């Protein structure tokens, strides 16, 4: 049986800022309906990678092809950021929370759908006159927002200003807002940052639900290993802009290049020596 075509194919992606090579010849496939984690030490190029995928940066070299089920192959590197979200249905969240804090949770989710509403209003006239097409689009936007708030267990907070809610809940609202754009691929930049262990565990469940039950592919940048190792189907490790390893979480955890990148050469040697000593101790114990 042949493997299904990847949802996203990144080929030879390179991003240069003057003399700095932030992404260095990166190639990576992202599977549909799966969670792909992108990890690496600070400054490895993870956010730059997201910026190249989502139209915020034009890569210096390389291509990013999305296999859209209805629209065929789309070249993301040639699209502006609003087209990446609207036409390619590749949606992202940011490291820092970007909700409208004075608006209610529900309003934040409605605003995310302004493109659909703008179209239905034919850029204001139909909206001003309250024509049926606009009213239908408004009702659909409301139903979608309420649906996601229910599924993400946020419905009780629908009328609360987003800025008044705890940090972990605001992170969840950001994900709910991104879901209102019907993503095929959801790119999450450190969604566990600032969460306590209980909130991180809830995030794990949510991400698994979105990929397994809702069929949404997720690209996940995350430093919190309790999240990324738990939920990822596949991992890509970057260091100084280069891919240094790729595989399942179990493979990545024992990859010597990854251990070296995170711990440094000396600490990695020390860790290997500790492991050898522990193995020897077990062998001696077995002989006795
Ligand atoms: N707009 C920019 N102009 C110049 N250099 C940049 C720009 N954006 C990122 N960089 C540099 O590119 C490199 C990669 O940065 P990036 O933010 O992608 O790393 P990261 O892996 O996301 O790091 P962190 O985990 O700390 O968020 C860094 O050296 C950073 O200083």
C-alpha cells in the first residue's frame, strides 16, 4: 500500500536575514490529520519557519506546497498572509496572546470570521441594509463560534471579556478563534507557554481531540516536553536553522544529535558515561 500524500511539503526552505541563516535548507513533510512537533533550542528557527509558512516572511529560497483537497496544490510561499489563512486554510496562533481583551469571548470568535461576513455584506451595503445573505452569514458565524466554544468547554465564558479570564483559558480561546477559520492545518506557536501542569494536561487532550476526532493537522512549536512528547505523532528537530533529526518521539528522545543540541557536547558525554556506568552496575548485579 502506498503512503498517503502529505498535506504539506516543505522543500529546501531557506531564510536569510543579512548574514544570518535562520532556516537552512529545510525539507519536511507534514501529514494530514496528525500532530507534527517542531522543537529545538532557543533561536533554532522555529518561529521563522512558521512565518515562512504563513506568509509573514518570503523565504529566500525553497517551496511550501499544500495539497488542498478542493483547490489542488497551493504554493504557500507565493501567497500573502491573509490568502494563506483564507484560501489555503492554514491558520496560526502566536507566542504572545493576541486576543482583543475588552471584547467578549464570543465577539473575539465572530471577529475572526470577518472575511466571510465582509463578503456576505458585499463590503457593507448588504450589511447595512440587513439583506438575507448577510443575515444568513451572520447566523452561520454565530453558530460556528458557539459550536467551538461548546466543544472546547468555554461556552459558559462566552459573554465574559477575554482579558478578564485566566491565562490558560485565554490560550484555549486563541485556539477556538483559529478553529473558526476552518483550518486544514493549525500552526500553534508555544500554546503551553505559561500554563500550569493541569492546564498543560488539558491542552494535550484538546490537541489530540482536534487531530484524531476533528481531522485537523497540527504543526506544534513547543518547549514544554510534557506536551510535545505526549501528543506528537512525528517530530522535527531544528538547531541553528538546520534539521538535525526527524522521527517519532521515542526515536527523538534517544537521538545523540538531539541530546547534544539540548545539553551541549560535554553534558551529553557525561550523560552517556552515566548510562554506561548504570548498565555496568546492572550487569554486575546480574552476575552476582
Ligand atoms: N526579522 C528578523 N530579522 C533578523 N533576524 C531574525 C528575525 N527573525 C528572527 N531572526 C533571527 O533568526 C534566528 C531564529 O529565530 P527564531 O525566532 O525563528 O527562533 P526560535 O527557534 O523560534 O526561538 P525561540 O524558541 O527562542 O522562540 C534567531 O537568531 C533570530 O534572532
